[in-house]
C-alpha cells in the first residue's frame, strides 16, 4: 500500500513537469484523461460497476463530477509548474511533450501491478476510509462466500487439518466478518459440522487471537458455536478460564456473565454422567464470576431523593 501511494506521485509529477517546461495549456486535457483512467483502475468504487448503472442520469452526473475534479486538479498542478518556471526564468524548454505524459501514464500500470482494489477489499485492505466505506456494502457477501469451503469440511476431518483451514480462512483483516458469518451459519445446533465447530473453538481460544484483540468478541462467538454441545463446552470452559485469568483486559470479548449462568442452569440433555455435567455447570458459573470481576463494578444509577415537603401544621385559633 505504501508503494502504491509512493508510485502515485508520478501521476502528479507529469503536469508539474509540463508546466515547468512551459508547454501550452492544451496538454491539460491529455493529463486529465490519464488521471481519470488512474481513478478507474485504482478506485473502481467511485465509478458505476455495471452497464445498467452507466445508463442512469445519476451515474453520469457522478462521472462528470469526477472528470471535472480531475480537470481542476491538473489545472492547479500545471499552473504551479508554470509559476515555478516563471520564477526560475526557465522559459520554454525544448523537450518532447510525450515525456511528462509518459511519466504520469507510467503510474497506471505500476500501481495496477501492485494493487487490485477488488481483491484487496475482499481481504479487508483499503487505500483509505472512503474506499472502505464504499466497499462496506459488499463486505458481508464476500465474507459469506469465503466461508463456504469451511462449511464443506467433513465431520471426520482431523482436528489439525480443520484448525489449519480455519486459521487460513480467518487470517485476514476482515476476520470478524467471517467469524460472524460462521457463527450465524452454525447457529442451528442440529447442523453437525463437528470438525468445524471444534476447530473454531480451538482457533478462537488461542492466546495469539485473544491477547491482541484482533478479532472482536471472538470468545463470545466461540461460546455461541459451542453452546448446545456439552463436549465442546467442556473444551471451551477451561481454555476460557485460563484466558480470562491471563488477559482480564479482554473481558469485553467474552460472553456476558448472565448468558453463562443461564446455560449453566439449563444444560441440554446428554448421556454424560451427572457429576460431569455438574462440573461443567460449576465451571460455567466460575467463568461468569471471573468475567464479572474482570469487567469491574458496573456504575449504579442513583435515583435522587424526592424533595422533602414541609408538613402542614393545623392552624390554631
């Protein structure tokens, strides 16, 4: 990304050089065309994406605004170059006009080789906040597509292979969107996906994920995925207890204490021995207490006392 922004400087050097060398203002239109093509390649979110969109009046107005803004920018750069040339008394330089045009045009293929805007957006990388906001509408759809291979994992997949697949799929800046999509897809306990559920619990309860807080509410999502399966809850609870003790500042990523107690009081039916289920309930309650302690005391809203009214005393004759 830094290389792309550095190479983009070539785009602006062209009109500055042309103005400095004293070329005529007619070159402004050639530079404007180059600037517009650069925008189309590096910032496709600013342009209509389908032929149908191009047929709308709003799209044409937006495109016209983009072209006019680039025309103004090139004019300013060209004017600055001519001003500097005048101050330095350079005059008209015998230089091929194609040279400054080539300098600006070179920025297009170089930046495109380094940066694919749509591919970068699918992995959660954006040039700036504006690009991120423009792609946010498609982010959920991209996340849903990215998790399909995980949902196709067989129940008999080895833990190592499933965990590796989960780690690879979630090793992107948009991991929280993908984890949310997985949690929603696995919300129905009747869907097995046993290997995937175990792999997600393993991945989300790794210290490398929890400590930096790189995936918001990863522990809460892991609890949602494990809920309804006592074997997964027995895997989740001791790992969660160790993590809340080691990283109490990440308590906000854990499930709410009330939810933990509710599950502890209403464990689903299971063939596990009664004492094992009792130990699991105790573990969930202990985790709830630990999360509460890490979150700290909640502010108590104080209701102001009603103003005292003076008692009326009977009037004596």
